[in-house]
């Protein structure tokens, strides 16, 4: 009987340890998460609707989900600042839907040395390639 109680206590402690470990892992993943103000676009219809409804859009095209991590972190901070003045969107050209969109828009971020390309759209049409230094200002 005493061994059964000891076994249950050890199981409870192991479960609590796993729960705490899981909570720590989730909190570390939350830090890497992209701002909810950055719109993830993968469908061509959604992209056209975004350009039609917003007047000032900056789109980050990346060749994979991880190739533009530094740019995404910087744009997450910028999105807080330009909230209401402009929209920031992200297209992952590495997945199947995003690849189709990149092909239709004729964008190839793999040609860039960082694997990411920033394009600005104004009033629903392409305006310019963003080639300024990637700083918060």
C-alpha cells in the first residue's frame, strides 16, 4: 500500500515538472511570434483584396518561413508604430500557396542575398522596391 502511494506521488511530481517545462517552452515560443498587426497572405485573391482596401502596403516576401526572421522581428516593431497609417504584410514563398502568389506577382526572394524582399504598394499598385537600410526609423 505504501509503495502505491509513493508511486502516485512520484507520478504527480513528474506531471507537475512536465507542466512547468511546457509552460516555459510556450513562453519562449511566444517571444519569437510575429506581431498580429502583420498580415500573413498566401492566397492571390486575399492579396488583391488587401491591395484594393488599403492605400499604403509594405509586403515582405521571404523564400522560407525562417529566412526573414530578422526582418519580421523588425517589421513587428514597425507595425506598432505605423498602425493606422500603413499595413505590413508577409508572404512566405516557400509554401505551396505562397509560391503560387510569388509567381503571379513575379517576385523571387531567393535571388536576394538575405532571402527576403520588401516591396511597397501604393493605392493598389506597385510603387517601389524598398531598398533603404533596414532600421526602425
